[in-house]
């Protein structure tokens, strides 16, 4: 959550920081702020504003010059959105400025101690505690002041610190919340996401937990919070600045839905092995003997990633015949789960920084488990913590609501299921069948996109619904879960997902003409069972929209999806429902790329 951007060099800093905040606004957008200084300027200058980055930009005066600065766009945790609660936060003398992502767990205790010492707080935030701790430190250098403050705090943080007495540097630190350095020519950048950096540099350094850095215009150094020097080698960002632009679309969500055919082609490229009817997944660091020793697979994710994991678990069971299930990482890490040495754990996260997933990975590693990561962002925390994994290569996803990354993650799971299956008992014939199905996916996704106008009309007819029910069986149920979430996230219409087999056990009480039902009806061995569920709904005057491989007589409308292999059908069946959610939100005038109360990368609990 929240976005940090900073710069030190020779350029006028305010325009650079405001541009960076615009690129990070998907990480938080209820308030924003900026503070600047320079070696030639006395003190710090700050502007903050409740609302979007454009509201901050309107308040920045014309003469707001500096060559060093930090800025922040906020997603509120402690304290409501307001000018006062916006970051950066200053100490009483106006010498120290801090921007912070994360949560300080012991902020209440520290605040009470500081207040007892006479400190007056202006905001309700946990971050202001850090500012006063740094300002009150008697250490001689800024690095030592920050280190002394961090020794007192418990929780997660990604911070950037300016000090009026040290205008030649920015000090940053990370524990559980991403911090990325950008290496330029006699200038340095820092951000919580490479999206803010790629316009200016593609050479980056990603800090590890417990690591700090000092940035000067012509140099940087990294070290632990204990002060031990670390070695940081810059890497090159895969994506260029144009990847983060809208590319002629009205919203990022629309663009990213339409990028899915190309994105799926990328995740398949170079991985298919026709000779042995399998795939190459060298990054999983799991040889054939180790793969055959796996007795169970446990997939951990949150939100959309959890739903992708549900689809992945089904494919692994079907193709590899290994018992598999998915669980919310946020629940797993708190239930003191039994960690089995014969279980392969898979952590799923678009950003690779999702805090609940990362914490689960760290707990599993502590207990000796083997953990793979399925992530989109190269070099992210989960990618570095895991024993191996699969990059899904969806490309930058800017809209808060995930679409193409969900689809690519399900395809990545299909690759893993095929890989494990061919090592075990999946026949060459079935391996070739799945490969042929995978190769069809990009073209079939393009076919679905041709139905957008018809789906748009359907969405307009459903936009007046106050609630919707999504149902599916076995392969269709995770699709229903994800489609329900998409509609909730972007349109704010209440939606529930249930297994179609559970209708008689309670949900049928809800059925009435005012409650539309979306039924996921693949043409598989449960087709007649799904049709029976629709019969039950129609008998109670319910309205049905079916997503199916052929027109459904009992449905009021049907979105027909191209047929693939049974195991791969769920990958395609959710895509028209992304379009349905998008156009429903559009009809309702929602802020599609930045839904209320949500942010893209959930790096706090």
C-alpha cells in the first residue's frame, strides 16, 4: 500500500516527484505530499493535500525549488485521509521529514512515551512516531539516527528520510515493504515500485528486509540496520516506460484485459517441449527425483491470487494426480499449520510483495519447507525468498483490479501441472493434448474480445442490480469466486459466489427476479448437473446469465466461450466476466482504475 518516490541530483526535483507519484497513485490515492531541499537551500519545504496527486500538484507553488526530495501517495491505515495525516511528516523543528509505507505495531506505546517527554503530535499516524524518534536521536550522522530509531520500532516499514542538516543525502530502509533504488548518471532515485523509476533509469537495486541505503547524487551504499556493509549489484528492469502507459485505452483495466492474448503468449514462450510433450521450468529448482517425492501441494495466496491458486490446485490434481489445495495465506500463517516435509508449498502474488504471503513464506522457510513462488515482478521479495519459482510475465499491471496477471498465473499453474504430470504418470498423448490446448489460448482469448460490444450491452442491463450470485461446480467454482470478486471490486455491487451444488443448502432462499445469477457452465462431465442447478433457479423466477460453450436453454442470456481442453477451460471462462465487471462499473460511473478503499499492492496486514 502507499507509494514512495525520492530523488537526489542536479535537476529541479518537484516535477520529477510529482510525475513519480502519478505513476504510483494506484498504490494509494487518498492523500499525497512532497518535501524538497538542496545543499544551497536552508531547511525543508513541504506541501501536502488530501485527495489525489492532482490536488497536491495544484497546491505546489511555482517557486518550489530543490534538488533533493521525497514524496508519498497514501492509502490510509492510521488516521483518516486529511492534509495533516498525509506524508511526509516533520518533527517539531521542521528538520526531519519521513515518508513511510507499512505499519508500526508498537506505535501506541512509543507515542505515549514521547508525549510523556513533552512531544506534541500533529497527526494520528504511526509514521509521525518515527519522525520524532529520528529527530530526538543524539547520534552524529543521519544513518545512525535512523538506525537508532528503527531499533525501537516493531512492525513493517519502507521509509525514506530527509534531514535539513544533511541535505546531501537520502537515507532509506526496508522491513517488509518494498524499497527500490534507481541508479542514474550523477543522480539517484528511490521508490516503492519500479513504475516510478523506468522513465529515468532501468538500473535498479532492490533492498532486502533489514537493509538500509544512503543515496547521494553520485553514489549509493547499502548496509544492514546493524551497520554492516552489504553488496548490491544493479539489475536491469525488464519493462520500459511505455509499458506503463494507457496505450490509447480509456483506462488501464481496459488496456490490461485486451493485453491478455499477448501476455499468455509470453508466459508460454520458450517453455514448451514438444519432443517429450512437457515444458521447461528450470526456475523451479526441482529435479525429477524431488518432484516424484512430493506427496501434497499447498498453494497460498490472497484475493485474486488465491482464486488463481484454486484453479491451479485443481489442475495439479487432475494432471499430476497429487493431492492439492489452495488456502488464503492470511489465514494459513495464523493457524499454526502442520508443515509436512513431503508437501510442496507454492506462494502466489502479482507484486511478489504481498505481506501476508511473504510472511507465510518466511514462516515456512523457518520450518524447513520447500517453497516455490509464482509471481509477476522479477526480483520481488517472494521471488528472492522462495527456493525457486515461475515468473508469469504478464507485464506491468497498473489497474488496482487484477485481470491479465490472474490469467497468466492460471496458465503458469497449467505449465507446472503438466510438468509434474509428465514426471509422474501423465501419458505422452495427454501431454500433447494439453500442449495443443495451451497453444490455442491466445487466439481463443482474442475471439472472446470480439464479443465486447455484446457484453457491454449485457452489463448495462445488469448495472441496476443491487446484488448478484455467481455459481459453478468443481472447475467452474473458482471462476465464479474470481468473477464475484471482480464485480465487487470495480462496480461496488454486492456479489456472492457459491458452488452450484450448494444451492439447495441455503442460497436458494435468496433467489428472486431482482437477484441475477451468473452460472459458469463448462461443457464437461458436470454439464447436466449445472443445467439442473439452473432449473432450480428458473423455477423460482430467477434471472440467469450463463457463461458456457454453447447456448443454454434455461438461461436468459448466454456468453459463449471457445472450448478448450476440460482442464484448461477455467482459464478462458473468467475473461468475459472481467469485461462484464468492467462495463458494469463503466455504466455506473465508477473510478475503474482506482476503486474506493483499495490499493494495488497490499504490503500491510
